[in-house]
C-alpha cells in the first residue's frame, strides 16, 4: 500500500470517484469555504478546479442518467450557517467542467441519487433541521425530500412524511436510502413505479448519528454500523435491531462510518475526530 499526497483542501470532507474519457477521476471538496478539485492522470498527478470558493460541500453524487454529470452540495458551512445551501449540477464536456445551481434547500446536509424499480432516477435530500439559530439549537426537525431527475425538466421537490430531529446520518444502500436521526434509523425505499408511494420503515430505535449498511457476514441479511448518539462516542454494529458488536474504545467524537471491501471481504470502516486521552 502506498500513500500519495494529491493536494490540499481546507476541511476536506466529501469525495467521489468516476471514470471520464476512460480514465479514473477523483473528486474532493471541503466543508469550509474552500475548493472542489478533481485529480486525474496515470498517477492522479493532474488537477482541475471546479470551484475555488463557496464550498460547504457535504455530498457529491453521480447522475445515473448522465455519466458525464455530477451533483454536489454547496453552502453548508456549519450547523448554524446553511440557510443558503444548494445543489449544483456539474457537467463534463470536451475535457472541461462547468457547474450551475439546480436546487435551493436550506440546511441541506446530505443527498444522493437512487433509481426506483422502473428505472426512474431520483434525488433524495435531507435537511439537518428546518432552521437553526445556534449550533445547539435543535428545536426544529429536519426532513427528507425527493425529486425526479430528468435530462431537461426542472427539479420539483416533494417532502416525505415524518419529522427527523438532528437529521444527520445518510447512506445509500443497494435499493434504498438510510437516514439516522434522534428518533432512530429509517430506510426509505423509492417506489417500484413512478407515482406510487415511497416506503419509510424504522430499522433502529434510539438516537443515531452516521450509519452504513452491508451484509458483513454474507448470510443474506444486512447489518447496520452506526455512531450513537448525535456526534457520539459509541460505535456499534446491529443485526435485526440488536447490537452484535460495540467497539471497546470510547472516543469523544466518532464521525465516520462507511463500508466496502477490504481484500475481497465486506467490512465496516469507522473513524473518530477526537480521541479520549
């Protein structure tokens, strides 16, 4: 394993990989008022800047209906400075990137794209709260929104039912979105056919911050790894709503949980922003 330093971004937070013109590209963006950069080339030694300021990018996502288009959030600078947050459409054409805002959603924290059973492509977005006056103000709930992604039609946002306080966790599974909030973890399944109802199901009770979902033991049933409570100090894995693993080391601030394959085997990966002395 070899570590390569590609560049420097203030408070680098979001990343995504994509193949453009047959070549891998890596996108990185910051949660601060910083840059969105793309690295490419045989050793990712080439760099292009998509924007240099006005970052606040918490999510970057592909667009299934257009392999040369991407979406990135912008304007979520802190837990109390996000009333002007947007989603930007980034397009790649003739070796150049351009971008424009396509949606305004105050306090937009996370989003991703997912397809329904009939192939309809949706954007699913989560606001951390409807409004905030300070970082500690959690008097207003967040909500979940969806919109159909079409090549030329404007986005029309629809809000799903339910109030989700401290609406922070967000993960795209194989066929659904998972969110984590003070009320617990929920799965959000798009309809089999456009125009039908979405399915919302609670999968964990108790406060959940970030979360990830995979079949870690390959028995056909998904497990959920999550951080509890909000920005919490506990890292656990659940099966059928019950904890099956708790990391023995408590930290002041667990902040990352994701999943993937390591050496061909499914794995959960977690990280802490602060460590107990």
